[in-house]
């Protein structure tokens, strides 16, 4: 059985570079799942989207959301955040900050410039998720020491090994 992430571990994990999956509720009541970049600060999650996107329309109608954050590399860890989201005006610096967080300073700056034309779809809003409940899993303790060492080495070794 996986253990739960502790307070400090959870904070570090949520501040990491993970592509999350945002779940909103459609008009018909179905879950709508969207991969998304996020920034975690001051106990809340900040995301960007087009004002006319499905997720923005869904949040405007029903603010209940879930955000699943996972480490896709074994040994696996995850946090599923349940809460309410609000749409706020575009945070001017958020796009560049998120791009730098995920891609680094140089690539993040280039991405932020290119995204203005290639990615963004009209007026932008900021999604602010305030967590109400967080469920975590950490499978690290179930992985033997030799396995954990090998997995760490795999992160730096060429993929064919």
C-alpha cells in the first residue's frame, strides 16, 4: 500500500515540473479532462486558458474541479487536488513565469514569445484553484533500494540502457 506524502514533501512535489490533468464538469455533468501546465504558489494553483475554452466555460458554470499531478517516472508519486476554481483577469506575467518554470529561462522566453501567435486562442483568463482536499500516493517505500538507485541512474543514462 502506498504511503502519503508528508507536508514538506507535498509542497516540493506540487512545486515541481509536472504536467497536470485538470478535471472540470461539462454542461451535461460529464468530466472533462485537460492536460495543463500550472504554477503552485501561496497554497493555490494558477493556470492559463482562453476565455472561450471549454474549461473556462465549465468553471464559469460549475467551479468544482480536480487537478491530478503525477510523477510519470517510477517509483510513482501523485497528488489529486479537489477544490473550487475561479476565473480572474489575465495575469500579465503568468504565461512567461510558467514557461520559464517548465522550460528554463532561455527556452521559456522563446516559448512565451512564440505562444502569443501559435498557441493562444483569443482573450486569456487565469484559473485560480484553491484546494479543499488533497489525496496523495507515494510508492517509493515499496521499491527496494537497488531499484530506487537503478531508477535514479536511468534518469541520466541514455534511454537504450
